[in-house]
């Protein structure tokens, strides 16, 4: 595991801090928690009654041959069992209910927080890691709440109650039993320290395992195409082996701890029999007290014996909560200084003023970029791969914050505009289209029920997607799988055009959006684009001449710097970089046409 990844295993939160933060999520259900604790207290008290009734039966009724009293005690014992069953049923149901509600709240909060993160956060964190946070880690916290944290109260009540009753029955015999407690505490402490480390590392390996699994499943076509099955399996087995190592460490510590509890339990019982039996022979203690003491000792060590399981649950939850709160404590990289305004409108004027941007430190991708677009103008951005074209679009939509300079919309700085207000007025069509699982209609309007089907069909006709949609068995109600599996890449691109235009944007951004469309379909799209971009500011990243020749202005980038910028006709007259690009494409098209003619 890498050094960077191992740093995530360090202690950054104290246990009590984590407990305190987890308990905050119980606050809305405080009354139910109080009732659950009350029921736990009732169960603990009822558990104390059985051995004491045994003591009464032996000393007061069996010893005196009082059979009528035996019937009374037997009835009372049955009533205690029934009451204990009822209390435990409602307590278990209530705790499961609270745990499910807390898990729902926490998972929703983590999911919402992820949506606030900027692109830079997702650049640094694999998808599998975040899935682990939202699903696995939250589920572990639920297990702690229902099976660990609250049940500790039951154990505490039980231990305190048993200790108090034993003191009441015979304080000297209780002191003899206390001689075992320091040994038990020492063993528990050693177990706690080592098990915590193993469980924390186990959660880290689980996160890495999920990340690598998600990566391989997403890129399965590439894996099989390049025969990477064996190599990737070997790497997966290495990660899996690291997790197995920590699992076996946990098993090893449990295998040591559990027999030690049984040993201390037997040792305590032996000391009671040795010391208490001697006193019974000397008529200093009743037989019923001695029998009750042994029964109470068995009950006393039951919660301690369960401690290993509960401790594993709690420590695993602590490791999971560390990661959940690490995510929730990660600040929103792109924060808004202004609240959203539903009536905020952009007219469409865009200006870049000496913009510098770097993804990492001082390795600038955009260098002193300055240009302006008036409302309704179109701009084509050209340049070689890695020149900064897509990066320019990313900062325009404020997916990243620039380091220097300013971007202005209608003369207003981008940092003075709420990012949600900004993005709902910019439609971005990317080269790699992502479609959600659901029907085509919902994929176009993205949940906005105010957009009717007639309007969607009109938009689809404008971008030439209506015909292929109508050819599908269920037309606009056709269900799509995640990513749009089942339709071609060109058809997915057509749907992305319709989706972008459905939000009625003031600024339209096309990031090489026609790259996946065949020439015949592109001709149809170009007609729709010219019609629908009329009156809108549009920024187009493209290499095809058909797209470039319809733009009002051209921006030529190279290594993050502007080589040429101006109106299309002016740049053609200058016979510079843009002119040469157009000439090369015309020659390529002529060569292609000639080959096709042959």
C-alpha cells in the first residue's frame, strides 16, 4: 500500500470525539433512545432476579421443605421470564428502528456532501473509495448503534447490578472475586490496542479493494482487449491478501481473548468454591448464597465474554466513522460567497481577464488567457491535444477555481455569482456522454417535470434525435441502462444535445460534442445547432471544419497560451495558424472524397 494511502490509517480522531459525533445523529430520536435505555435497564434488573430467587428457594423453602412456597417462587420465576421476553422484544425492535433512521440520515448527508465537492476532489479520490464511505462504512455504524453502543448500557447495568447484589449477599466473598479483575482488565487492554489497529487497517484495505474492483469492472472492455486478466487478478490478489492478513490478525486476537475470559471466569468460580465452601463448612455462609454467587458470576462474565464481539463491532465502527467524518470534514473547495437567487439571469457576455489556472501547484495549464464574447456570439476553440481547451471550459463552468485573473459574465466576476445559478444557465455537451438509468424522457429533462413532452419532442427534432427515438419500441419511454448501454455512441450524443437545450441555457458549450457522430448525422446536427444557438452565446471545441466555419470568433491555443484570437474572416485573411488548419482540413477532405470516388 502506498505511503499516501497509509497516512489515512493514522489516529486523527480520539474515540470519545468519534462517539460524541455519532451520538449527535441520535439527538433527533432522543425520546426513543431514552425509552430503549429504560427497557435495557428493565431487562438488566430482571436478569438479576433469577439467581436471587434461587437463593430464596434453597435457603427458605427447600431447606425447610416448604412446597407451597416453591409453587409461588416458580410462578414468580415464570412471570420474570415473560416480562424479560417482552422487554427484550420491544428494546430490540426499537434499537433497530433507531439504527435504520440514523443510517438513512447519515447516508443522505454523506451523499449530499459528495455533491458539493469540486472536480479536484474526485480527481484525487477513486469512486470505489467513496462507495465504501456511503454504503459499507455507514452500514457498520448502524451495526454499532443497534448491536454495540446502546447494548453497552445493558452490560454496564448488568455488571453494576450484579456487583451490588454480590456485595449485598456477602462483601468478603465479593472482595475475593475482585482479585481476578486486574488480570481481566490487563488482558482486555492488550486486546483493545491490537484489535483496533487490525480493524482500522482492515477498513482501509476494504476501501482499496472496492476501488480496484470498481476500476476493473468499469474498464472490463480494455482489460479483455489487452489481455490484462491475469495481471489484474495478480494485483487484486495482492490487495485481497493484505486484507486477509488483517482479518487473520483479528481472528488471532479473538482466539486469545475469548479463552482468557473463560479462564478468568473459571478462576473466579474456583475461588468462590474454595473460599465460600470453607465458610459454608464452618456455618458462616448459607448454601443458597453460595449457589447464587456462582450463578451471578456466570452472568457477570457473560457481558464480558460478549465484549470481544461488541468490541469488534465498535472498533470497526470507529474505523469507519473516522473515514466518514474525514469526508464530512473535507471542506467544499469551491465555496459560494453569495446565496443562490432563483431570478438571477445571465445575458451571455463572457470575458476572460488574464486567467491563470493549474490543477497542481504552479504547473499552469492556462497562462494569461484574455478574450471576450458579446451576448449571442459564438466562439470556436482550436488547438492540439493538451493545449488547454477542455480546461478552459472547466473553469468557465467553475468546476475549478482559477488561481489568477478573473472570469466575468455580463461584467460580473464569476466569484460573485452563486455557482448553482451559474451552472443552471450554462449547457455543457461533452465528448463522453453519461446517461442515467431510466427512460429517455427523464434523461432529457433530468427530473424537471415543468418541461412537457411536446417541448422535448420539438427540441429532439431540432437536433435530429426524434427519428431514432421514435424508432425504438417504447419511444420516449424506452428504458436505458446506466451509461446508455443499448444505443450507439452517436445516439447518446444526440440525446446529450437535446438534454443540454432542454434547460434553455444562455450559454451553450460544446466540448468536441460531434466527435462521436458520423458525417451524415453531423450535417443534420449542424442545422439544428445553428438554429438553436441563435441568440445564445456559444463556445465550441471542435476540429472539424464544418463546425469552425460557422463560428463568429476563433481562439487558437497552444500549451495553454493564446496564439490567435479574432473574427473568423480576419484570421483567414492573416493566413496564420488558423488559416493553415483550415487548408489542411480542406486538403484532407478532398483526399478523402477522391478515395471514395475511386
